[in-house]
C-alpha cells in the first residue's frame, strides 16, 4: 500500500529515511493536501531504474522481432567471429 505523508513530516529526516528503507517503495509527499513530490531509498531507486531499463529493452526487442530484424544464432556467432578474427 502506498505511503502518503504530509510535507511537515520531512522535518524528521531520520524517521523518513527509516520509512523509505522499511517500505521499499516510493513515499508520496503532499503539500496542502495535494501531491507534491516522491521520495525513495537509493536501493528502491536503483531497482526501479533497472526494471524500467529492462522493460524498455524488452519493448525494443519485441519491435525488432515484429519488424523481422532478427538473425539465427549460428549466423550471429559466425559474423562475430569474422568481425573479430576469432
């Protein structure tokens, strides 16, 4: 369940830091009852960034597959060997 906290809670930085590490997901900060910002631990940020990059690469691979931009693995290995003299 998402954590939503008022901006005044940011005064207690230790508690917010601990919460970021405990919940392992972004914490939404509100100002005057409206969404203002999102904070998270470095670990959560890195995990989120990795996942987003992975999904982007999978989407590109699916587009390549649909467009027919694929090659047989044996052909690809042969091309690599020729290119690098292996």
